[in-house]
C-alpha cells in the first residue's frame, strides 16, 4: 500500500547548470536513480478568492500549510490522483493524503459528493470548507529523483521546466503552461527522515551550495503580481 502520511526534513537549493553537473558527479557513488526515471508532476493548488494561503506562506511564518491535487503525468478521468494537505514547521514537512480520481474529485467539488470516508478525508474536507478553498492554479514540472543506496528515505530530486496556468484547471487537460524560470536553472530538493548524511553535507559544503527559501506557487504568485504592476505603471 502506498504511504499516505509523511514526516520529513526538507531543504531546497537553486542550482545553475554547472552546479547541477558537479553535484550529480559527486553523489553518483552514493545514490541510485529512481526507477521511474524522468517524469512529470502535475498539481492543482487550492486557495481562496483572496489568495490568503499563498500570501501567508510568503510571509515565512514558522508554520504554514498548502492543499493540492497531484498526478503523475496527465491522468485520464478515472486514473488515480492524490489529494494532499502539506504542512511545514521549522523545515520539517508533514503530509497527509488520500487517493481518488479526477472524476470523483470533480463531483465532490461541484456537487459535494463525498469521497470514501476516512479520518484523512474528514480532515481535508474540514480544512477546505473552513478556509473556502478551491483549485486556483495549475503547476507542473519535470522531475528526476534519486535515493541513497544505504537509506531509501534519503531522497534527492531535481525539478525543472516549472510551468503554470491560471485557467483550464483540470489535470486531464495536459501539462502546457507559462514557464517560470529559464531551463538552465534547477531546483534541488533534499528530503530526509532524520539528519542529513555526512557525505551529502560534505558535498554541499565543498560545492558551496546553500539552502534557499523557495515555493513554486509563491514564486509564480510573486511573478504575476510584478507583471500586473508593470502593466499599471
């Protein structure tokens, strides 16, 4: 059974093409590439009409949370997708999720048709209604993932070609969208259950790769606000 509850220490780094090549060369003896190779992650992020969720997150509070739907690639209406509530406190991420389908989720959002009952569903349903959340942005990116040979809970991922759209908020409609960053920039994410392995910490230090505060949704919201301001002035 797929894991439905996660607790992980998470850190992000923004790398140039050269830094990425050097980093991969150094970690190669310690890691294996994920069995799925390169794949696309497609997401619908939830927010209210005032975008309070992302605005709070961008203020960098000690605690923040995001709700999203996630699919691997472009799903058909009855393919499995994940409805997730992701919370973060002091760089530690907690994620709860359930499996559903695009068709079932559409019926739930449009008509209130309940999804299979569980404690996690009740929690997600409560938070969505309490905060008046609905899908507000489509966000996709291509990912290559690695895990440590001696500890598969140590995950290393590169996210590239981050793209988004504000309309056609349906996971089944393909992964086209506006590009957030040039192709030569790469978002590195490290996820570990406990402390970071010494070999990994040493490589980051040697290559002068430092953590950054980075939210894909937040960067898109910030970029779009700047575009609106430039139109006004």
